C-alpha cells in the first residue's frame, strides 16, 4: 500500500447542507478504476477516500463535469454524505426534518442519477452508506432512522434496476464509530457540544474496508453490516428476527416454526461463500 496524495482528488460537490472542498491532481500513472466519494471532507467519508486512495484507486469528491472532463470514466460511486438530527416528531421544526430528508434521501438519489451513465459504461459499482438505524429506530432519532430506512429500499430497488445492466449495488450499514456527524447535528441544533462527541468510539477503518469490498470484491454482498462490537450486531439481528415474527404472526398464511427454519436454511445456503 502506498500513501495518498497523487491519487486523491477532491473537488466541490454540494448536497443540501453538505459541502466538500479540497483539491489535488494526479502526478503518477492513473489507476484504471476511479471512485467518487461524497461527503469526503471529514469523518467516515474522509476515511473511505484515504483508504481507497492508499490502495491505488483514483478518488474523486467532485461534480459530474469534473469527473467527465478528466476522461477516466467512473467505476465506483460511494454515497456517503449524510447528516443526523435529534428530537421527537412533535418538537422538530419542519425545516430540520426537510433538511435531513434532502441530504440523506434526495442526495443519494440525485447523485446516483447524475453519475449513472458513467457507472453503467464501466459496469461498475454503487455503494451507499446506510446505518443500523435503517433497521433499528430509537425514539430520539426518528427522522434520521426514517431517512436510513428509505436508503434500504433505495438499495433494493436500485440493485434490481442495475442488475441487467451489469452494475452491482450494495449498502454498508455501520454501527457506532467515531465521526463528525454528531458534532454537526448538535452545532446546528444549538445543543450541548458534549452530546455530539463520538471520540469514545472506534475509528471508522472497518467501514472503509467494507466499502472497498463492496466496490471491488468479485461477488459483492447486497448488505454489509459493520459494527464495532457483538452487542450492536446482536441488537440489529434480533430486531430483524422480531420483525419477521411480527409479520408472520396471526396472518392467514402464517408459517410454522419448521417452515421458517427451512426458509432460514435456504437463505443461509444462498449466502454461503459470499461472506467477506
């Protein structure tokens, strides 16, 4: 692995309130695969961009015109830009709710749509950063969880749309890692800065590694859950199982335990050999 610098080009891209700005030009031979990472100025996005650049990929955080004019094409898109918010639906201002949806939902949709021709041309990859909050839903993170639940559906539909075109789609679903997302939310809401401190969590290196797998391993998974400990894995999987039970309970076509186990075994067999 070589250090970043010559392979990391950060331009300007605005997604709602998320603005990324840095610059650089390649001075060594250009890698054959270029990747765009949104929200790459700080936190998880920065870590992803540096990780990919260090492994030799040419990394953009730039507008469509910049990427197109460079002539490298675009193999990978990482929809990372996002914001968080705190508060109940009753107390939240409409402007705050709209901002979260604009950045977290409309952002990936619009960026993906803008870059699709380039990605399709290279039969590339699209990876979106979701969250285990797209499966869980805490009472004080309702709007944020809504936006991440939407990204789950976005991923499933986009994957089905892109499969015939040779483009593979994934979602990376992190748990709690050190990032700037809390500080940004607290600063915007005017709350105690200590509430946004995430320095007690692990650095997001594991997230960057999962993104690289989603972009470049031969048979990528549709979903990559990335959590820092067993507890977060357990509560997320347990929630999925609880939802399955709720869906199945007292409906005209309910399955018994034996049938559910057969379904689980079939799903596990289909996933064998595809784990990172």
